[in-house]
C-alpha cells in the first residue's frame, strides 16, 4: 500500500525538466540521495525508469499503475544528462511522437551533442540510443509529451533521417510507411531545401521513391 500521508517532493525535484531526475544531481536536496530517491520510489512518488534515473509520478497517478511513454522517458533521461535544450527526439522516436508509427517501440533514439552509451530501462524491456549530432542545426520543434514539452524533429527532418538510416532504432519494417505519411504532411519546398543544406539529397530521393510506391498501389 502506498503511503499517502506526505506526497510532497523538494522543489528541486518536482521542477526538474521533463520531470526526470538523476540520483547524482539530487545532492542539493538530500545528503544521501540514492536511499532517499529509492524510498520515494517505494512510496510511489517517483518511477525508477533506469539505473540512477527517476521520473516524478503525476499527482493523479500516485498509487496507480503508471509508466511514461518510451519517447518521453528517453527525452527526460537525455535532458537530465545534457539539459533540455540540447536533446532532440529523432528518427523512429520522432516518427512515433508525430503519429507516423502507431505501434509502441522497444528502442528510442535521441540526438545529443556528445556520444553516450545506450541506457537500458528498468521499468520495461526497452533501450535509449544516443546519436551524436549538432542539435542546433536540426530542424525541430517543441511538442508536448506526458512529461512536458520536448524538442522533436519536424516531419521534414524526421523523413530525411529515417531515409538516411532506416535501420537505426531496430524498426526498419515501420520506416517505409512512416516516411509515406510524413511525406504527405511535409512542405516539399522546405524538404528539398533542408535536404540540400544537410547533404541528404540521396535520402530525399529514397524517401520520394517510397512515397511514389504508395501512389502506384
């Protein structure tokens, strides 16, 4: 049974970007953060999503079965490492957030400024993979997630990234259909300009061939 007598959290934890906390960063609130965060997780106030990473459980979900979406959790973990303005959901994760991949996935892909080893989640059989990119150059927008606003590549950028590396994220069978949907939603003039600027014209041609295949059916 969850103890409901005190559901308050220190402000430094409750206000964390994307509600995600690293144990190593909780020293401002606790002298011994590891045991304290574990205690809060046992009481249902935090969700342990990965080793050393916790998500603040929404007040209305305390005491109930709840896990954040994989993509939101990935954005939160990456934000805890690099800061929320330096991480971008990309590839299949962006496609999932944009509604171009309907099924739940087991891998999340996040663009970050520096290379980082993959992080396996503890609350499900999933993994977060990091891709080193110049995140400031990516065509991206802020989109609301269950944990708060996260930066996600636009349909145009997502389409180019999927066509460039369709195997990235371990869901290649979902990529052609996702690209066809994203192509329909894209500004084609903007798409061509983005492909030229990022030297992804070959990726654009591949995406256009997939889109053409759909029209021929």
